[in-house]
C-alpha cells in the first residue's frame, strides 16, 4: 500500500524516514514488552507519544488530495498500537483515553469529518474500550486466583499446625488443666492459666482474618481470638467485612476495654463482647460484671492527667466518626457500646461550606 502512493506523497523522503522509525520502534517495544518487568508505565507512555508523533508527521507527508480522500495514511493501522499498549497496561480508562487522543490527532491531521473519519474514531476508541475491559477483567481474575491460592496455602498450613498443636501443646495444656484442678491449691491456679491459654490457642488456630483483594478483613475473626475462660465473644455467623484500618481500630478499642476490665473489675470478673452488623453501621458492646464505675470517677481521672480511657477508647471512636456510650453504676458492672459507620463520613473543610 505504501509503494502505491509513495511517488504521490508531498515529501516521499519523510515518508521513508517515518516507516524506518516505525520499524525500529516496533522492534524495540516488542523486545521490551516480552516480559512484565519491561512493560513499565513510563515506557507505555513514551510508546503512546512516539506513535502519535509519527502519525502527526502525515501533516507534512500527505498532499491535500490525500487529506480529502479516504486513502490510508503512512502510519495506517499502526496508529492503534499505542492504544493497544495503553489499554493492556492501564485498563479500560487508559485505553479509552488514549483512543480519544488518537482519534483527535486523526481529525486534526485530516481537518475534516465524514463517514470514514467516524469509522476511524469508532475503531480507535473501541479498541481501547474492548482491550482495556479485557485487561481489567484478566487482572481481577489473576488477583482473585492469587488470593485463592494464598488462602488455600494458608489454610493447609493452618490445618497442619492445628494438627501438630492438637497432638502436642493442646493435649499438654488440657492435662495440666485437669490435673491442676484435681490437686487444688497453687496447682489450681496453674490449671486456670493453662485453661485460658488453651482457649486462646484454640481460637487462634480456628480463625483466619485474611485481607481480601478490596482491602477488607473479617472483624469477627479478629475478635474471636480474644476469647478466654473469662472473656465471652459473640459474633455473627457470617464474616463482618470492614476495611483493614477500621477493623484494626475497632479490635484495638475492644482490647483496651478488656484491659480495663482486667485492671479495675477484679481477677474473677467475667466480660462479654458482642458484635452486631447493621446495614450502615457496626455495633460493638463490651460488658463486665465488675463493681462498676462510681459517678464522676472518669472526670476525676481526666483531671488527674490519666487519659487512658479518653484517648484510647473515646478518642479512637471519635476519630472513626462513631459514637460511644457508657452504662455503669456501682455494683452493676460496666458496659461500653460503640457505634461506628461502615464507611467513614468525609471530613468537612474548615470554615464550612462555601
């Protein structure tokens, strides 16, 4: 096709240079694109620039008669290679954007509209859309497959460890718990400690708080590992998927509340952790059967500079955009209730809306 129009070009020598550059650049990009490491964002961006720059040379190569006809340019279908590379690298958005830029360059060089120009525009944008969509789908499928393989490997390793722990550590802890309870005295205290560690270990190997491809993790699994002989955890039967940061912060709130139970409610106090999942928010309750908090005690602690509860619990919940309430009275235990939206509300700019 090139040799049919070669002598009719306004500058045949420039057309030959353009073809030579196309051949060299094609060989170079094929060599670099062979591996994923070689197909960098910078190289793809340079590829798009080079392809469109060579296409714009048609302004100095084609005659006015060529511009007004449906004859192909010097670059012809090679013009779409930049769109293809961008669609593969950046997905549908990158492919469509690059296709629009290529179509705009085509219209700029030709300086006219028509059915053939509309078809070229449709092909350039369509190539970016279709290949970009396929690239996004393939990327998501690959990520899901990799995640499934990681989960399968983690599950297999967890089961192997569970069998090993069950045959060794758990059996020893169970024997210490039973024998210590039979002997009584100091041995009974060791038996109680062994029982708590046995429950923690069983909870740990039974849960799997793995992060999903969307950056979410199961809050219920995080809370179950807190279960001991004195801490009773109740969570929904289905996973409670939250963002990694939100899940970690809520688990930290519960741990801080349980630490206060150990510190202030006594060694024999029982604690209950309840997790509820609502459509728009997550509700966490931490209750104990300790002596309760006298009225005004928290304000006194804050005045004395002891800000543990205010900063660790109330401050963290406030930072999450949630609400926290305290229900306590002398001799009636303590209950914290935390309500946090599943998606934090955006912070307003200072000065209000304008």
